[in-house]
C-alpha cells in the first residue's frame, strides 16, 4: 500500500492470522486507512495552495466576541450553497472583527468539501490619500 503504516499493516495481518477478522475485513481496513491518508494529504495541499494557513474553523470562532454577527447566517454560508449559485463572498469591516478568521473557516470547509479555493485580501486605499 502506498500510505498504510507498517504498524497498522502488522496489526491487521496479526488479527487476520488469529482469525479475528476475515480477509475481506482486512482489505477493507487497509483500504480505508489508505483513503483516509490520501484525503488528508489532498486537504493539506489544497489548504496551502489556497493560502488558508494558519487553519481556522467556525467551531473555534467566538461569536460572543462579535455579537453583531448572526451565527445562523454564518452557519448557513458554511453550507457552501453560494458556490453553486456562483456568488462571491466578501467580509467587510474594521480591523479585529473576525473577517480573516471567518473567511479562512469558510475556505477550509470548502476545501474539505472538495472545492477549489483562493483566499485573498482586498486593501482599500483611503480616497483622501490619492
């Protein structure tokens, strides 16, 4: 196997030899581990490519810190239906309000769902400085 750990292979073979599992169950376990490892690698590469590091999640976002945000609305956005409608997601607001955390968390959810993601920041210049 490409990514199965030697320890897991040894344990699975030992269980097979003892008759604890069938050959089909052993193959199923090893293939499941391989699939999990590949999916983990895919997600890791996609997160780095999308510039979504450090990783942030909605579970780690403190909604009590930003009471003006509607938690239910953010959780609905995290269902990623806006992608199917070809909509662009923008987070606007002053510094320190959680925009980067939320953008990264939504991006992480999209990557895990198998979507291509590109996170970028938008620097707005003050019109008075032009």
